[in-house]
């Protein structure tokens, strides 16, 4: 009996010795050396932890013997870890300094100023719609990009036709014809093809939207007197991306979109496709459409090839086919209507674009861009039909060189724009 009691006493003493391992620490802000009230200290892999008092002091008790990792954390600060052996040879108080931190965001590189600087280092005021904001606006209006722009300060997307829904971009009050709309730096929506452009661009494949308010005609010509909107497409990343979006509206509209991107060694690809359909909608019951009937297909494959880390090539094709009709809703729904009022737009757009970039170093590079656009549009209203075909070409060679503090941009571009009207009747054109 005495032996049993003696062994039990030894066990209790040993247990008590183990349980006596403790750690005192003071947790402070690394920037101003002030104590952090409410900071936490936890022994990793256990439920042993404590919270710092008003002086930043914290005490951990009952730490097991052996090598233990102590984790110190506080909201808005980076986590610090300390690895200690217990029992400790000294009983000094640890001083832990936490560095202020926040949510890390990907660096935003601006392309519209042709300098490819980060938005933090850019002297020109550029507003960027990206990340969660871009995804939110895309979910709210997945059929076109009007929602992306309409809620940006200083920009108004003005509807110019109540029948077809045509819209233009007004920046700082100037007329829409003074705003330049770009896609990856290419002026693809100018001239005869500009009328329905906002309604035919689907936002799912966009990486970011850059807006410069104020004249940018030095960089992009006279069409950018009010400013410019540059739509930047997604490029292949390190990981495969596959997105689908299905949206149905109470106005009997349907949007189906898909985006895929991947890399295969030096080769990368992105494929975007969408189908958008809308039914004629007359919520006010006045006999005229508030939302026209439309049926649109879009396909946009692109190929990227990296010869070297500093030499890249991309080639893409963008095809959009749409039929859009607005006006008398009874006529659109197939009923017999005497002398119906309507406007029908049949459009087909095909764009071939390619870009080449070679960099000598971080600040010096050469860019070569080329695009060919073919646009076919037919407008029918009543007994009158207007139709034509537009061929537009944009060619550009530019060079950027300088230092971190100053950059020089120089280049040449060549615009070719040809429009041919189809003669469908003998009625004279009234000027």
C-alpha cells in the first residue's frame, strides 16, 4: 500500500511539473511600440491560448514539454510565430512585435496610358473597374457593358434610340461622339459599327475596364476628346480558368456565357462564347417596346505564344451576329398590324487582331498592333431599307523607353476606313 501511494505521489509531482510550463509575453505594434489590447497567443495544435490585457501582456499556462510553436495574432496585423523548447532555461518575458498588414491585392497595371505602369505609380488619373466590382456589375447586367459604366462618376450611358436601345458614352457632359471606345487598345467600334457597340459587348471575359476622363487625343487621336474607355480582356494565367454564366430575366431575356483559358508550355489560349436572347417587352402597355427583341451570338478565341520571357505574340478573332427589332409590339409578336412601326437591325461583325511585344528591359519595349474589322449592317424601318458594309483597319507601331521617373512614348499608326452602301431601291437620298 505504501509503494502504491509513493508511486502515485511521484506521478502527481511529475504531472504538476509538466503543467507548470508557462510563458509570459508582451505583444506590441511594431510601428509605434504601443501594446495591442486583445491580441491573441495560441500554442499551435492545442487549445491553450490567452488574450492580451491593456498593457499587451499575455500569459500561457500548462504548456506541454518539448518543442512548441506559439502563434501571435491580431486583427489587421501580420501573424508572428515563435518556436520554443519547454521547459525553458530562462523565464524572461518575450517581446513580440506585430507588423500592420491588410488584405493583399494584385497589382493593377494600367495599359491605356501606353506606359504599363502600376496604378500606384501613375501620374494620370485613371479609374479602374476590376475584381469584385467587375464581377458584381457583370452579374447585374451580363448581356452588355452599360451597367459597368453607368455607375461610374462622370460617365453617363445615354440611350439614343428608344426603339433599338442604341446607347452612347458621355464623359463629363460631352457628346458620345467624343468618347473613344477601345478593346485591348484597338479602336474596333468606330464609324458605322459604333451605334450598337455598347449593346453587343458581353463583360464575362473582361479582366478590367480603364476609364480616362479628359482629352486623350495625344495618345489615341481626335476621337478621344472627352476621354476613353479601354476594355481589357483576360489573358491566360498560371491556372486553368473555366467560367459559365446563366441568367434569366423577368422581361423574358436569357444570357448564356462561357469562358475558358489555359496555358500549355509557351502556348496559351482563351475562348469566350455567349448567346443572348431577349423578347419584346412593353411594361407600360403602350403598344411599343421598352426592350427590343434581339438574338445575338458571340465567339472570341485568342491564342498567345511566348517566344521568350520578353517576346510575346497574340492573335484573336471576334465574331458577333445579331438581329435586333423594336417598335410595335403586336407586330413583333406576329399579329396583323396595318402600317406597323418598327426598326430592325441585322448586324454581323468579324474582327481579326494581332499584337506583338518585345521588351529590352523593364522600361523599354516595342509594340506592334494590327486589326482588321468587317462590319455588315442592315437597317429596316417600314418600307425603307438602308444597308452597307464597312472595312476598317488599324495598324500601329510604338516604342516606350525611359526610367522609373520619366517615360517617352513614340509611334506611328495607320487608319483605313472604307464604307460601301448597298443600293436597295431607287428612292433618292434626302439631305
